């Protein structure tokens, strides 16, 4: 499933954003698809970077700055693909 499908499912109420309680979830949804998409891109990026590469080799998870940098790049790519990136 791609990000846009997740966004649509969240906004139509068939999927939740697990890290938010019900009032927080409603608030995020009221902000619209761009915020929901940005949250999903950040979540997927964090999960990917934390589970990839050195997982299982006894090495520590990446530093927060590395995760932040990966999330920023992923958000930019996603926003550019959706025509909402402002350089």
C-alpha cells in the first residue's frame, strides 16, 4: 500500500495513526492530507532506518540527527512528487 492509500484510509476512517489517541488523531485529520502524509512519511522513514542495515548485529540504532536527515529528505521527495514542495 502506498502513502496516498494510507492517507485516504486515515481520512475516511478505515485506518488509524497508531501513535495518536482519538482526540489527537481527529486533530491531525482535520489538518488535512498534507499533514497526515508528512506524518506517515516520517514514521515509515524512521521504521525503515531503524530496522535496516545493522539490525541484529549488536550495533546501536542510528543517531537522532541521522534519522532527522533521512526524514527531511523523504519529506522533500514526497512533497515534490505531489507538487507541494516550495523550494
